[in-house]
C-alpha cells in the first residue's frame, strides 16, 4: 500500500484568520521554534533508496509526535483557500514523501527553527504575515551555492524516499514564499496544511 504526502499553502481572508487563530493555536501549538531537534546537516536521509537512515527516521518521528490539527479547524481553513491554484495557492502531492518534511530536511534546523507552526501546518493573520515574511525571505529566497545545496538535499530526500523522480524541487522554496508575498501585498492571512493519505 502506498501513501501520498500533501502540502497546501494558501492565502485566507485576514479577518477570518484572526477568528481561527486561537482555535488553531490550541490544536497545533503555534510556537516560534522546533524544540529538542539537533541539526542533521551532512547526514544522508537514506542508506539506500527507500530505506531511511536513523536521522531521517528521527525527523519523521518528531513531526508525527505533534498532534494533528482538529478536523473542524482544518475544514474551516480549507473552505477559505482560493478555488484554484495561482499566486495565492500552492498545492503539491508526492508519493511516499511529506513535501514539508523534504523542505525542512533541505533547509536544516538552523533556518527552519524560526518558522511558525509545526512542519508545514501554520496559520498567520495578515499582521503575522508581514512579520514573518522577512524571515521567510531569508530562509527561502536564497541564491548561489546555498540554494544549490538546499535543492540537492531536497532532491536527496525526494529521490531517496519517494516515488516522484520528476518533482520540481525548486517549487518547495519558491511557491510557498510566493504565497506569503501575495498575502502580504493583499493584506491577507495565510495558512499551511499537511496531510498524509
């Protein structure tokens, strides 16, 4: 039996984001940092394709140790997303891989530790989008050798653990950042949701 990881990042109306923020906070534990996680930079994610190393396994265990968002909160957020993909909505699905985890692996603990929410699940009001955007720009709008290194690590995770050889790994850096920029420009909130089917 195969599984698919999904990550959705989209804009939501700012007033609705404020109303949902307390509900989301109690469900997902909105915190500014990831506790108790040492950087695994330089440690390969697989010993051979399809077989995660212990470091990769620890990362996935950490992610799964945080409880899911309540279905009512998830449904409310989903209903607020734009109807179609575009500047305000990014949706990706990858067989056997959680896309947000692949991004975290690529960036390493140093960059991702200041991100909101938990490993791809987040809810930001319009004010929080403006506050977070400079951090997101610093982490994701990277160039040169740093970008090449991050993309190589994302590709390692995708090709080592997943079944999507044609996946455009640059999307994981560029598209979520584009959604946050769009939200900031339009005074909107933003939310990310992950799923595993």
